[in-house]
């Protein structure tokens, strides 16, 4: 079951995210966010974009969210998306289902383009984004230092909706 997140999901989302922060280069954060910080992030995302969770037997096992691509005003119809499943939960269709639901929310608010950054290598994330129609844009080389090495980040973008221009204001 996929639903909008609420503040009560902060602990589950923080727990899912923490091992990716401490043990991998999938995210460039160095310190896992606290439950309070995660609650703030969820609230902010819900106000302007979207934050969804997926439940398995009533337990949150993954989440996807979107945030601003860049602060400058003309970028505002573009957003950056991300998805995390609890470690070990792979290839069940959850990543795709979360993203498809996320994109529906974003389209409903008026967003036009999703972008995503993937620290390389990450076969699952590259596969997911390719499968969902993200077009490769380019790769920042040695752009982040974490866990004793430099890492490349590949960027992709995907149209969310093709609608008449000028774009309507976001809701
Ligand atoms: C990336 C992630 C969300 C994918 O979720 P998932 O539930 O495993 O993916 P799905 O089962 O929905 O698969 C969707 C498509 O992604 C691709 N894919 C998934 N895992 C893959 C893998 N290991 N290798 C290649 N392609 C893969 C496939 O094209 C798949 O379609 P298919 O079922 O026809 O093969 C999940 O692996 C994850 O949480 N990884 C850790 C966090 C992360 O990397 N997040 C992205 C940050 S950029």
C-alpha cells in the first residue's frame, strides 16, 4: 500500500535511510538525520512537492519524495526525486510503484520535469531510472568525497507532463 507520508512516518523513514548514509555512497550525507529532522523534511516536502511511503503488512518499508531542483524561480516546475527501500528489499516492484505514484502527485501539482542524481555505480538505481524513462544528461566526475574516495554522480531527467505553455502556477 502506498500513501502520503505524515510526521508519524519520520522514525521509519529515518531508520530506512540511516544505513545508506553510514555505509554507502548512494547519498552524500555523512551523518544520518534524526527523527526530528526527518519529520521536518517530510513536512517541507508535503507542503511543496510530495512524500510517499510504501507499507508491507502495516510496516513502512520504503519511501519516495521530491524537492526543489534549484532555488531560482524559473526552475520551479522542475523537481529532484529520490527513492529508498529498506536494505535487502529489492526487485519486488516497490521502487517502480513508489515512483509512479510520486509522479502522479507531482503532475497533479503542476510539475513538468523530474531529475535524479545517481552516485555510480548503482545498477539498481540506474535500472530503475532507465526503466521509468529518465534520459541520461551527464555525469559529474569525482564530485563527492565519501568513505575514502571520490565518486561520480550521473544525472537523468524525465518529462512528467506535456501541457500547454506557459505552465500553470504550482499548487
Ligand atoms: C533503487 C531501488 C529503489 C529500486 O527499487 P526496486 O523495488 O528494487 O526496483 P523494482 O523492483 O521496482 O524494479 C524496477 C526496475 O528497476 C530495474 N532494476 C531494479 N533493480 C535492478 C538491478 N539490481 N539491476 C538492474 N536493474 C534493476 C529494472 O529495470 C526493474 O524492472 P524489471 O522488474 O523489469 O527488471 C532499490 O534498489 C533501493 O532502494 N536501492 C537503495 C537506495 C537507492 O539506490 N536509491 C536510489 C538513489 S539514486
